[in-house]
């Protein structure tokens, strides 16, 4: 019934946030590590590398924010509630 639907919604939102945050953390760590390697190899290009790194970090973080938005929609304004809660 309604309780089961709510439980599945909470688990789905939590799982989505967990996976997206984990993947984003791994991606951000790899990006920062490669940027540091690039700066160590070519210190004169540090400003350009840092700019590209910050832009990449912003894109990666925006994906997690989109997942958070979807999780909030599922939890608080679920469009499927009328269909499944009957």
C-alpha cells in the first residue's frame, strides 16, 4: 500500500544520492590528482590547468545537485503517488 510505496521511494532517493555522490567524489579526486600532475610537469601552465579543473569540478558537482533535486521531487512532490498509492 501507501507505506510500501513511501519506503521504496525513500530507498530509491537514498540509493540515487549515494551512488551519485560516490561517483562524483571519485571523479573529483581523479580530476584534482591529474591537475596536480599537470601543474607539476608544467608549472607555467598552472593558471590554465586550474581554470579547467575548476570548470570540470563545477560540472561534476552539478550532476550531484540534479540527483538531489530528483530525490527531493520523489520525496516531497512525487508525481507517481496518485498512480501507485491508489
